[in-house]
């Protein structure tokens, strides 16, 4: 093997990549980021822009990375409203909507200031595997294919997984090359400028309407005075079953609120793909890790992936520093990263995945009925959205039976949800601390889901 030029190659300079590179550089490691975008475009992404407060706070407390500030923030967020045709339930949700481009550029600069090198305008095209370890990547730059090597590689390249997709099938049990369409949300969103101010100050809204294919919704996120980020999304696998294209369904649903031309003009428009399944069961391989959307760390119900990508970049950096210290780059040695992710986002997102199946089953009308009749309390709706275990005592159950009359099918679906959420939480609490026990654990999880993930 030739001598590596860097200790770690980070592929992708989005939230996962900059967080990972920043954390590694803070811990004294020699890092290079490769991104297919030109340097001044890194961070610019079609996105909902909502960022919870907790995630950047974790990096702030651990590494001193400054929280979003100044023009990086479009608006402060204090609440999230779940809306149906006849009911609004508002939950506390501290965070921001950020300007992804400005915030992303600042995080990149923080990396460069710490000595991280950047090779931009350089799409990664392949991996180099030697003696069953990934030891480098091949990328295109100035019309030529070039190579760079390191002790470890971090795939932070988003949903398509520029490194992940080149790993041979079975290279690391629990990690797959592609994400099937039924585990991807296709999305469309616009940043709009309104003629009048909007009623969503400091608020993000998820609106479940019958015209939006379940479990999708229309979102309205504040971008400050007279500006909104509005979008929609649903399972990519549903698209071919629909009679109208997504953009038309979106425009017709939005017409109920705002009319194009009369009430608003479009500033930016675009779409994207979001993985919506629990994280891959193993995020480490001989010679590296995968982080962020490449690792499916997005919350399946709310599509929040920015915060998880930031935090998991830090989790991965800690495990990589240990591996470099011990000069051992095996997937087993990096296993602490799996443990950190599964305890946090694995547990939460698996519960959220169960919720997503429930929302798909009951459709928007079922959701409206449940909220209108107060079959689910506000605390229970909150637990559905933050992935915690809902509490259901005897009297609460009795009340639900009365309130659900005559739609007992919905009640059955709800109890299946509550029971599966509790079981799923305890399965993720038992995530194995070594790769040997992974197949038995996966079997238990898949049996509960009734689906092989
Ligand atoms: C429409 C939409 C709305 C969303 N709304 C929200 C929201 O409101 N809140 C939230 O938290 N999340 C939201 N998300 C999800 C969020 O955008 C992602 O979870 C987050 O960006 C993941 O960060 P990442 O670093 O893993 O990937 P990305 O942000 O996708 O970054 C990947 C980076 O890798 C680079 N790259 C890709 N391929 C290669 C290659 N071959 N070689 C080199 N570089 C490469 C890209 O240029 C990019 O810089 C939304 C997503 C979409 C599509």
C-alpha cells in the first residue's frame, strides 16, 4: 500500500461533512474535504431549512463551535403546528430556520481556518479497496481522474452515497449500496415572497390534507417577514401511481391559502430526495464510516436531517480518532460510532418510522378524526413527533374508546402504534456492542416491523 496523504478523507462538505471535518481538525487530525461543488456553492441545498436548537448546541458544548448567528438565521422557531382540515395542535419546538448557504459557508470556513484542506469541483467517482480495506477514493478534477489516500474515509455525500454505492455488496453487513424508492421521500419546495405578512411567525407547520398522498404533508416554514419556505413530499414509490405530477398537486393544495401572482412570487424553486428509514444497521466498514443522509439518519416523519448530520459528524469523528490512535481501521474498531448513533437517532428514527407507517395507514381523514375528537392528547401527539414513548394508563384507554366511537379500526391502528413504539424503543436500547450479535438483533427488529430493513 502507498503512504496515505491524509489521516481522513471526508467526501462531501454538507452538514455531515463540515461537522466531521471540524471535529477531527479540533482533535488534531489531518483532514481533506472533497466536494463536487465549486467552493462558493458548498452548503447551498434545496431544503426546508428548519434546524432544531439541540443539535448545534451539542457541537457548541463539545467543541466550541458557534451557534447559527446573524444573517445565517432566517427566523427563530419556537413552535411546530400539526394541522389537519379542522384542527391545529401546536407543540413547543425551539430552533431556527437557517439560510443553508450562508450557514454552510461559515462552517466550511471554520474548517479551513483549522487547517482542513479542500478539493472542490471534484466529484468522487470510485473507491480504492486494498486487502479488504477502503484506502482512498478516485475523483475527477480538471478533466482528469485523480486519487487520494487516507487511513480512513467518511462518506458524507448525501442520499446517493458516493462511497457507499461503490462498496461491494456484503462488504459490511447492515450497509447497502442503494436506497429503494419506498424508503425515499421525493420532495418539491419553493421559497416565496408574499405581498402581505404571513401568520407563521417563529413557526413551522406540517399540514396533513386529503389531497396530499399519505404520509406526506404540505409544510409552511417561516423565513422571516413576508417570506416562507413551502413544500411537500411523499414516498417516491407512490409517484408512479398518481395521476398528476407532484408540482401540480402542490400548487392546487397551496391555492387554498395563497394564489401564485396574486399573493406571492417565487424566489427559489427546487426538489430533492430524502431517505426515510431508520439508519442503516451498521455505519462502519473496514477503512471508514458513513454519516448524514448517506447513512439514512433523517427523521422519517418530519424529514429533519440537518441536525442529525451535524451531530453524527461529531460522533463519527470521536470513533475515528480512537481508531487512528490504535492504528486499527476495522469496522469493529469503529463500532462505538454505531453505538452512539443507534442510542440517539437509531432509537428515535425507528420509532418515527413506525409512526410513518401509521400515518400512511390512517390517511389525512383519520388524522383529522383523531385530533378533532382528542383521541390523542397533545402530549401523545408530541411523543409521536419527538420519538418518545407515549404513556397510556387505564382511564386514558377508556377515554380513547369512547372518543373513537364508531371508528374502532382507527383505535386498533393506534394501539398497534403505541405497542410497536414501546417495543421498538427497547429493541434499539439493546443494539449490540459488537458486530457478531448484529444478525440476531436485526431479526428481532425486522420481526416487529414485518419488513426486512
Ligand atoms: C426539499 C428538502 C427539504 C428538507 N427540509 C429539511 C428541514 O427543514 N430540516 C432538516 O433538518 N432537514 C431537511 N432536509 C434534509 C436535509 O437537507 C439533509 O438531511 C441534510 O442536508 C443532510 O446533510 P448531509 O451532509 O448528509 O448531505 P447533503 O447536505 O446532501 O450534503 C452532501 C454534500 O456532498 C456533496 N457530494 C455529493 N456527491 C458527491 C460526490 N460524488 N463527490 C463529492 N461530493 C459529493 C454535495 O455537493 C454536498 O455538498 C430536507 C431535504 C430536502 C431535499
